[in-house]
C-alpha cells in the first residue's frame, strides 16, 4: 500500500465517483481547522496534524452522490472539509435491535 492511499478506500474502485484531487498536505491548514476542534485530536500539535495529512488523500464528490452508508465496511476515516449534505433518518425496525 502506498503512502496516502488506502486499499479499498474512497476512489479505489469501491467508490468510483470519488475524484482524487491531491495529497492532504495541500489542505493541512483546513484539516487542522477541522480536527483542532475535536477532543480526539486535542493532544495533536499543528506539526502532528501536518504529518498526519501527508498520509491522507483529498477527494471531490459530485453533488447527489452517496459517500457512505450506515453499516458500510472498511477501515478508513472520512473527514468532510466542505459540504452540503442530507443525513436521512431511517425508521427503527425490530430486526435492527437484534
């Protein structure tokens, strides 16, 4: 697996509607602005985030495309830098509680 590429992740055949637009380092300031507000990344310095972004790829998705569905498999993390989206509510079904 190449640095910054996640096998089976977005844009790797699994989600062909993702268009890779570059490495995360080009978006380091925007990514720092996003994760800097998260408790998960509270201990990360700007330099730490800069290093982390070198392992990321940035993708563009066209309007009205599904990015991820509940219960999708995979071992990657998606950070949404900029978007307008709809998060549909699903009805609770008896089969979901088993």
